[in-house]
C-alpha cells in the first residue's frame, strides 16, 4: 500500500474538498395537479398516487364493495 512521503498541507487538502458540497433537491410541478414534488418520484394528491401526470394508484377505483 502506498504512503505519502510528505504530509499534505491543510490548504491543499481543503482545495480538493471544495468540490464536495450539498445540492438542493430539484422540485418539479405536476402538469395535472399543479403540485410541487421531487423529480422522478411519485407523489400523493387527494388520495391518488401520481407520476408523470398520470394516476398510478387510485384506492377508490380498486375497492370492490
């Protein structure tokens, strides 16, 4: 296993770490419900599960009573 010959300074170490930072999550607006949600994630609105503007799951439609 390789070991450095000289100790790396704090400035050089911190320069390398400047590219590691948090990013804000991307928020999208659903075209049907106008609801804000995370991109590439399904979201609930009025008891229905939506993804890409389409209803994925509607509990009222699947209930057989």
